[in-house]
């Protein structure tokens, strides 16, 4: 394993973070720090990634040159707008190795994508006596939709536990899957960074007769993604975590499942015909895209896909493994048992997400002190309260790295943590 000791941008690191950082305007702007203006150290990409100039320009260009509604007008501008959005759909399909572009559904975010699966597939196929299997790693967006539906349908929810090292405990997987119809799991934990054994779980779930829905919000921006290799039936993710705009998400699903599912929302754009007696839905993907879709945002997502593809997702992953190794080692060396880092200790088994506890300092207080030093981290329960309960904490301070981060950002984090330790006098 590469230990991350080499200088960023050398042959040992395929990502030149210094050059990449220059592509992101916000990272070149100053913010008020402790007595002087400073560039921020952005370590909150697990919440949302920064946007490169190419994506920002794509949004502006769309509104300046192409803005028209899609799939309705036959005039040239409307056709250009439709073509731009459909080109973005094809880019996303290729990026995740979807068998067909019409299996890629644009939503407003990954939360809507996960709700679509629960409401449309789950609402049609689940009832009393059935079971939905979730994991203790899940984000609320892959928990609450099933709990809402459970109250209506009366099925059981089972929970795959997390072990002391932050991995899923699959000892009783066969028992959990007995009689299950759905397995919902995160591909990468947004709290622990844990990479889950998706294919193992998917194969076991399919053998038990269950479908598999994957929350890939933390996975798709950071690793090469192949939805076929995953073995999943549905995969949801967000544009804004992969350098794209806010306001657009993706739900990929197998065509045979999507064809059999009822529409999630009704209205314009998702119908082939409407009469006073009823309606006939449109073909995929429009069946699940009621109303005016996030056109400009989808175009921006397409450009974000181009940007990441040019870097190469294998290179992105290699860079982040190196940086994760450097982060774990640096923080352990400088703080010892004063600092707890939740999750797997092996960099290759996790993403660059670090949920931290510094002695007895409350995460919100810690985040505030770090902000005074220009270091941006997340504080809270990270929309994963069941996992917080398993960890025995109410909240953590979470730092997360991406393509524009390097060892200097980790050093800035460590320095600011030392300042916090000094401020709180321990």
C-alpha cells in the first residue's frame, strides 16, 4: 500500500491537486480568519463538493444560449435544449456503465431517488409479512422512506449491524435475508467512510429473492462505478457531491423493474396520453420525470462527468487512498488517544471521510474553532442518527477530502486541531 509520503503531483500520485485546485474558483477566494484574510481549507466534500469553472461556465452558457423547455417544443431552441439534456444523460450512463441511457432517471437529488424506489417499487410490492433489510450505516434518506412506507404497509425492517471496526457484520446475513424483499445499503458510509461488500450482499439478496437498492452518494464521486458489477437493481447518487450542480440527482434502475413500476409523480412530461378515464405513462426515462426537469443542472452534471472522466476515476481513487493513509497516520502521530477517528483503520477499506472526536470537546465547538483557522469541517449527526447511537455519540466533527485536497490541507487540519486542544486546555 502506498503510505502517502510522496509529494502531490509526483509520479507516485496521479492527481496534481495544486493544479486541480486552480480550477475551483471558490478555493482561490479569501475568507476572514484569525486577524487576517486567508484561503480556506475545504474539508467538507462529503456534504457537497466544490464546482470547477467548467461546470459554472456550462450553467451560464446554457441559460445564455440554450434555455428552453425540453421534450415539448419543435422549434430549434427547444430541440437544442432537449439534446443537451439527453447528451448529459448518455454521459452519466457511460460513467456508471448503465446498459442503456433510458435507465438513467434525473431527480432533484439522491433523496428523491431513494424515495422513488421506496414509494414506487416498495409501494407496489411490499405488504404484511414482508421484510426490508437495511444496515446501521445508512443515511436517513435510505431509512425514513422505508419507515414511512412501513407505517402504511405493515412490513418488518431488519438491521444488519456494524462491528467495532466500522464494517458490516454479515455473520447472520442469511437469517436477515430470509423472507426479505428489499435490501437497502450504502456503498460507502458518509460517517465512517466504510466501503461495503456490495456484490457479496447483492448476490445473497438475489438468491433470497430480494431486490437491492444502493445509496451511492459517497461512492460515485470517488471510485470507478459499474452498476452492473455492483449487482444492484437500483443505484442513487447526487450531482453536487461529484463537482456538479445542486438540484439534480440520479436514480439508475434496471429497465425491466422500471417498466413494471408505477410513476412516482404525476403531471406533464410523464404521460403518453390522458383522458377523463385515466392515463398512459410515457416510456422510460420520462415516465419518472414529471414536470420540467432540472435541465441546466443536468447539463452541468454532464460537464462534471467530463471533468472527472478526464482525471480518471482510478486515479481519483488512488489519490484518495494515499491521502487517507496520510491523514490517519498524521492525526494518530500528533494526537494519540486524545483523538478518536471512527471507522476502518485500513485506508483501502474506506473513503476519505473522517469522523473525529477530540477528547471532551463538543463537535460543534471544535468545528467553530477550526473555522476560525479557515478549516471547514462538518459537525453534527450527519443524517445518520441510528449509527451515532451505535457509536455511542451524539455527533462528530467530520473532515472529508477530495481531488483538490493534498497533504497541506491535512496538515492545516492537524494544526487547527492542536489550536483547539490548546484553547480547551488539555
